[in-house]
């Protein structure tokens, strides 16, 4: 039997550390087949992102629509969209279609600090919240702050994002001090996932986590199991990148 497909809409990082190539690796490793549409082309090496240009929104949507029509897409992952115009077009495509599991990773900047969204904070918030309706949204703390338009003193406050339309919010705690904790907020409650920090520095962990969750959902796993499996996949990836 062929594997279920995950449609990935994200930026192309030609170095492969993050973005579409990392997404494709993670989707395959998680047992599904990636179908990849580039929303933006970035100039990027393994060290840092330099600049990017978004792809024509009409082309992005035409490409995604063709794949949705002809392939067995069971879940969608959206990463970097680059600007609001691309997000608006993608949201238009998703509206009115039969709901597929959707994972949205709000990509605003690279860990090197380079911006990966062109536009104001307000347009970034509008872009990603419009995409996140009914989705699993996977921000880190600073992305959650941007999307809420408020400083968060406590990661638990990120649960307020559920009021903005996502079906679930996975707050990634990897950037916080100490052993990392991820928070999975769902309408019925919140669950914390803890683990020992792996002293590795590797790029694209956020991309890989969201893509692996989408692959799990495409395979029919419940969200909690998809998140647990994706966390393990990222931990294995970090373990393979331990600095010796
Ligand atoms: N490039 C693209 C296309 C991305 O989608 C992302 C992150 O999601 C990055 C770069 C940033 O990756 P990192 O935070 O590992 O630098």
C-alpha cells in the first residue's frame, strides 16, 4: 500500500538545514510521502539566512491545488510563507475544501536572527492566524508573543492562542532555559511534555517537528501520539548532531 501524502508549503533553504528539504526528510522519516511546494526562495547556507524572495502567490496556490486534486493528500503542513499576500492566497485555497489535518508553524525569523517574514508585526499576526484556523499551531515563545501581540511572563499564557482560532497549540519550549518543556494546549486542557536537554545545535528542528506531526496525523494517529512520535524523531535528529 502506498504511504499517505503530506502536502508541505514552506520556504526553500538550499542548504537543507531547515525549510522544505528538512520537511521532506522529516515527513519521510515519519512514514509518509512529502509533496513540496515552495512559498519562498531563501539565500541561505548552513550558517545563516541572508535574504529571500516570495514565490508568486498564484503559482504557489496553483501548484498546491494540482497536488490536492491528483494526489492522496491526508495532511497539510505550512511553514514559512514569507509575506501576507502568500498567506492570504493559501488561506483562500484551504477555505471551502474538505478539512484535512493542518499543522501551521509560524516562521518569522531564522535562529541566526535573519527575518523570514516581510512586513509588519500586524501583518505577520494576520497572516499566520488566518492560516491557523482549526489547525495545530506550533509557535515558540517569541512567535506566540508576536501572534498574541503581548509579552508572556509564563508559557501557560500561550494557551490564549486557542481563542484566536487554532484547534490546538503546541508551544515549543526548546529556546527556554533549562530542560525543555513543550505545552500542548487543546480546548479540554493542557499537557506538558518534558525531556532532558540534548546538548546539540542543529537547524530546522521546528520545521522537522511540525512536519513529523503532520505525517503522524496523515497516518491516522491521534494528535497526542503524533506529537509524541514527532518529539522522538527530533530528539533522534539532535542526538545525531551532538557536538563532540
Ligand atoms: N529557512 C527556512 C525556509 C525556514 O522555514 C526556517 C525555519 O523554519 C529557517 C530557515 C530557520 O531555521 P533555523 O531556525 O534553524 O535557522
